């Protein structure tokens, strides 16, 4: 099922860009098209921590993600609008390795306390790695300075979060 969803999401993103007249290969456009579903999934992971997390760090990190995420999503949606590219639909799943599957979300939803934290650390770590890959690509080949600024901040923030997850697990 996840392979079908991946193909469907890729097809929707391709149609969105192809119908806009914007070059789908533009790295700045691709960043926003890929990062919006990725960011939505990050927010979903953070939202799941409410009432389930045990550690104060998971609770605080999730609250910080929930506070910052919507502004980042709005910024990327505004860029897409400026470029006359439709925002990915709300149900679009992130593409590529490292993103959380529906089965993993279902399992996480059934956990609480330390079991939740342990699973959340693993899923969030893998998810952050995927996001850093998206950011590093646009930093290497993009030319829209606001996109580069966001990507740089996200990569830095995610590197810091990964390091802290490592400390939490030590």
C-alpha cells in the first residue's frame, strides 16, 4: 500500500508542477514541494507526543516543533504561490526514504510513556535525516536566497535535534 501511496504522491506533485508552467526541475520549487509534506509529517509526530510522551525533553521538543512548523509551512506555501505552483494537497505524504509510514504512525499512536519516547526518538531521528537531505540538496544547487536561508536553518536545527536525541538515548 505504501508503494502505491508513494507513486500517487509523486504523480500529484508532478502534475501540480507541470500544470503551473514552472520548471519542475527547479531545485527551489522542488524543495518546497517536498518539504511541505515532510514538515506536515514532522508536525504530526510532534502532535502525537501530546499526552503520550514521558520525558520532559520530548514534550518540550514537540512543543517547539508545533510552535515553529506552521510559520515555515506558510512561508513555503507563499513561495509556491508566487511561483504559480499549487501547494501539495493536505494528504500528500513525503516522498523518499526516512519518512514515517502509516503503519509506524499507527504503532506509535498505541504507545505511551517511555515506550512512546523510545519509538518517537527512532522515528524522529530517521525523519530528520530525510529532511536534512532535502535541505542540503537545495543548498547545493538552489538560487533562491530565502529558500537557502530556510534550508540552512532547518538543517542546523535538525542537526542539533539529532545530537540531543543521541544525548537523550545515552
